């Protein structure tokens, strides 16, 4: 039996969002989108595989993650990046994230798309919290001095303040953000 879809949409491009509404990830999204204003009244975050992980954390943090985190699927997805960050979010909140592979449609410019129940700001906070947890776990395997130094710095770190400052510096109001 054929799957129901929007007439004229490529097969597999229509997904059901966590809110229950449907979205054509090929026709309704573009590479500059970070949020999707849904018919349900909510705003959902949009992340594409072409968005760099520095969308969420500074490039120097990304470099450290790439050096220290061994990606189990590095042959398939490549080095630690956006797909891994969104994988962490999906693992933590599986009912809040929809992922779709649109690699068969060369007209869109991206291969993977994630749409999340929270908006992009809340997703950004979730990602930063998960990266901090990952770093905390890694430091737990280091010597005591490194662990103590990290805990001291972590005590002064506020996720909401960091995300607000990072988003202001990156100017997420414009689809052409620049590196921090």
C-alpha cells in the first residue's frame, strides 16, 4: 500500500512532527531556517546536516570534541559534528525529535534534517547541557586536578547566559551567521 503524502512531494519528504502536524521537509524548509512556525501554533527548531556544530558551541570546543570523542559511525557520518549532537538530543528526548534522510533528493542541498519540539533557543540550551555532561564525564576519567579545575569552572557556568551571549554574538536573527 502506498504511503499517504502531500501531492507533488517527493516520497519520504513528509514527516509527522512531535506535535502531530505534518511537514514536507523538502518543500517547506531551506538551508537558512533555524525555526519552523508550525500550524499547531508552536515554533519547532530546524537543524540540517550542513549546519556546523559551531551553531551550538564555539569552534575551539568543536575541535576538542573532534579530538577526544571517537564517533562509532565515523566511516558513515564523518567526524564528530552536528549529526552526533542531534543524536545525543534524540537519545535524551526521543519523542521530541523527528529526523529524516532526504539524501535521495539532490535539489535540497542537505541530506539529513531534524525538527524538534522545542524551538531553536531551547534546543540550543539542550545541546549545550549535553555537551557539558559529555565533558564532565570525560573529565571524570582524568586526574583529580583536572576534575577539580573543571568543577570549579562549571560552578561559574550558566547555560542560559552562555546561550544568550553566543546567539547574540552569532546573530541568529540572520540566516547568514558568522563564526564566533
